[in-house]
C-alpha cells in the first residue's frame, strides 16, 4: 500500500492530487489547488512550498511525483514554472520523499491512452478511473494524472523486472 502525491506545478495555480494504491486498486484521497497571491515571485514560491508542505503533513504520502518542465514559447513563463517546480520539489525533499518526474505526454498517455489528450479528456478519465462523482478542477485533475501515471509506471516496472523500481532521485536526507 502506497500513498502518492502528484503535483501539477504553476506559479499562480499549483494542482495537487493524492491517491492510495492497494494492489491494482487506486483510491482517491484528496485533491485541490494552491492559489498564490501577489506579484512578488519569492512570496509565491514560499506559498507553494508551504502549501505542499502542509499537504505532505496532512496526507503523509510515501512517494512524490511532479510534471516535468516543458519547453514554452515564453522563456519567462518557463523560468517561473521551473521555480514553482523547485519550490514543490524542495518541500518533498525536506519531507524525505523520493521524487519522480514525468512529461505531460507520459501523463496523458498513462491516463487517456494518447499523449495529445486535451484537458477535458484528462478530467473525464480521472473521474472514471478514481470513481469520482464529478470531474475535478483542471489543475487538480492534472495532478491526479501525475499520481496515476506514477502508479502505472511503477506497476509496469514491477511487472517487467519482478521487483519495485522507479525513476526517482531517491530519498534525500
């Protein structure tokens, strides 16, 4: 049994999703968004760090997965996204969680079956996979998708190798 925290980072809205995995079953534990305020980037990064730290305290996850930075047309936006990711990753490492990263294409493929899926398709499939009464908000659905992708990747690796392995940076001390 493992609890996975998935994160869809953003400098304005950072989505999070928490699932519990028991065998082949994935159970929804919670999801939502950390909405930053103000124009001061260092303050926004602190809000992301504090928010992820609180979620870690609340749910006590065993693993942490986050979406990789994609190449954006706007370099400033890509830099801010990278910094938001960094704040979330530091919160995970402070809590001694292993960190795994997945591209948007990997996440969409794991959830929908195609790497070119639209946000609405991800929301719908997350609702179906986790048996939710309604589709979660887009950023929360994306974060749940990160957690589901991590679970499926680990299950595939276990099936291929016969033992648990994952592409993580390991536990930090």
